């Protein structure tokens, strides 16, 4: 029974010792660098190099009997030098007499072992979910746009199948680069951001408005790939499987009736051609500019998925003109004002319309997947407010919940917010602007009173004909006038 108790005490003493390694008392090197340690009386550990130097110095100074000691490799637990005290003329200090404990190695002589880096699994095709699962994941964050989400899911899945495809049979799959069309605030950038987050692949978002022809002030075309390399942690192999989203692509359309050199229009489209199709690009690492002091990396864009997006203002007029180009007299005539109030004219856009807008045919040919996003209606706006996983209302509810206050929105208030957002004509971005306007006073006043338990936002408060309803803890409801 006593032996079991002793074993339990020993286990408690040695518990957690595997996490630490011994450190030399002299040179402070850990066991992983200095090699096996020698245990001195008092559990002081010294590396073999320092111990050998000590004996060499002792020998040079003329030790008794010409003693010269070589330190052996030691056993599993190190070398015990307590036997040296029996040699004539050699004195070994008992460090235990100096107050150093015998039971454990002092903490200043232990360091935690460095954990070996876990190797991440190699990215393969099995890690890319099928299209229906990609769409299901997008549905949690993006409301509506089912046609666009379906097209993006299929294009992304086919792209990564192409990355891992075997071309031994001579069949080479072409790239499925995408062009997103949609009014401002319809969710183009948000769709791509959500997609990259769900797939866990590096994403670079570049703005086409800053791109210029090589040699002019602005960003070169290679800066787009440089941003992707930075997003991948300067890992070239990881970057070559990433996604590049070029926003505001309509801003590099060919300029009409200009007498100056178009350095940010058609010339940028022409320089993007090889990159979209697949080419080897030298980009600076950690910088957007090339110079002699910046290291360069070679990136192959063949397996990088390019997604371009733009609002294409005035494209609706070009589409409308094409749809009503037939004679306005007769039975087959189209009325000139038939499409004046149609919200989703961009969904009828074709490559010919984009060419007339100012995009060159070679550029459009390298973006085979054309995806149009629907304009947001009032019903869409209300769903965007409350349905997504990261909905705006949920964010405000969480903010007030941290003050132990419940936030409630009536259905009429949501309709009024959506109506005001529609008047701004900036899409879903207007929702946050409208909410900030009305929530500012509430977020300012609520923390003043700890007795407030619930705040209800009413339509009257949004229309500025009343105020929110305040529920005090344990007190009847009070209507607060604006």
C-alpha cells in the first residue's frame, strides 16, 4: 500500500514534465540544441560542452595528480557526477546544501518544448463542395439572387475540377472566368467575399479604377496578382489556386470621342488579356512597385479564377435601344416606353451590348460566364435586414444585448426602413445608412439608464411622427415621443 502511495506521489511530481526540456545552468541552451544534459547534485543540469570546458580549465591549472576528465555521452537520464567526490583531491560541492531542492529541476532551468508545426492537408478536389452545397452556404449569407448564386456555384466547381484535371487524354478544359453585372449595392462584391471565405482560398479584391497602362502613374496590371500573393502569405503555390475579383470593371471601358491617350481604358483591357487567359507573371513580394530592392516571385495565372464585376451605368439605355429597334408602326412594333420602368434590364444584357458600352471583344471572350444580378425590391430589402446569418438587425441586437437590453423591430418599421433605403438608389448599402440615422440616439441614450429592459422600434419612429417604445424592467410600457 505504501509503495502505491509513493508511486502516486512520483506521478504527481513528474506530471507535465514532458512539456519541458532541461536548460544548461551555464550557457542557458536548451537540451534540444546543446544535447543530453548532465545532472549534478541538487538536480542542476549542465551541458556536456560546458562541463568539458570546466574540466579542461581545471586540468590546465594543474589539478592534483594531473587529473584529466572526459565527459562520456551519458545514459538515458544524463550523467551523475556524485561519484567524483571519492577521487582524492577533487571536491564536489553539494548544491543541495545551498538551498536548491532535490525533488525537481528549478523552473529557471526548464523551458517549454517547441511544438512542431502541424502540416496542413494538401488542397485537393475533394475539399471543394459540389454546386448545390456551395449555393446552400451562400444562401445563409446572401438573400435572393438565386440565378447568380447558381451560376457562380457551377463556375467555381468547374474551375477547381479543371485545376485537378488530368490532360493525358488531350482534352484541356478552358477557364470559366466570370463577369458580374448588377446595379450598385446588389451584392456583387459581397457574393465573392462570402464565396472565398466558405471555400477557404486566398482572395484579392482590386479596383480597376486605379489600373493604368504600364509606364504611367497608377497601378500596373501585375499589382492585381501581387495582392493575391500577399493574401496567400507569399505562398506562390497557394496563390495560384486563389480568386481575383476586379471591381469597377466598367471604368476601363473604351472612351468615346476623346483626343487624349486612353491610358486607363482600352489599353488596360488589352494588358489584362494574357493574364485572364493564363500566363507567367513576375510580381514584387510585399510591394506593389518593382525596384531593385524588392524580391520578385513568378506566379502562373493559369489556375487563378478571375471574376470581374461592375455596375455598368447607362447600359440599360443600350439594352433598351436594342430591344426597341424594330419599327414602332405595325402589329409587331415595340412601344418605346415599354421598358422604361423595368428594374432588371441588365438581366437582358448581351455581349453585343457590352461591346457597344466600350468593352473590347477580346476581353469579353475571356469572360465566358456572364452573370446578371437582380435589382433589389422593397421585399428584398426587408429580407436582407433580418434573414442573413450576419444580418444588420442581428448586429444591432447583439450590440444592445451586451447592455442587457432587448431590441425589437416591428414589421411596419422594417417596411419604412426599406422604403427610405429605396429612395437613396444605392442598393443594400442604404440600409445601414438609414439604420445608423435612427439608431444613433438610441445607442446614445440607452446606456444612461440601467432600468431599461427592452426597446421596440415602431414605424412612427422611422417616419418621425412618434418615438420608440421603452419597456422598463418591472414597469409598464412607456411611449417615448421623438
